[in-house]
């Protein structure tokens, strides 16, 4: 995902760009909701939604963890 506000490299943006953090969080919640509401858990659509939810959730968790580490180390 390319943010319009920051053109820095991916690793340097982790935990700093609030727009990217919001976008990954929104992607995670939408994909998790779509996976939850699909009828058959073994269908191709449900499995694809599950993988997308895991991937976007992992990126969102990484954003939050890096933000917490940077926030806690700057305050102390």
C-alpha cells in the first residue's frame, strides 16, 4: 500500500504513518468480517478471505507493536 502523505520506505513507515495504520486496521476488520459471514468455511472465497485477514492483521499488529516500542522508548 502506498501512502499519499509519506513516500518513505516501508520499514521506516512502520508505526509512524497513522494513515497507513488506519488503512491496515480497516482492511483487517473488513476482511475478518467478510470471512466470518461467508456461508461455507471450506469454500475458496472463505479461505482467500481468511488468508487476507491473517496477512492484513499481521501487518496491522506489526504497525501497532512498532508504534508501542517507539512510543515507550521515547517517553522513558
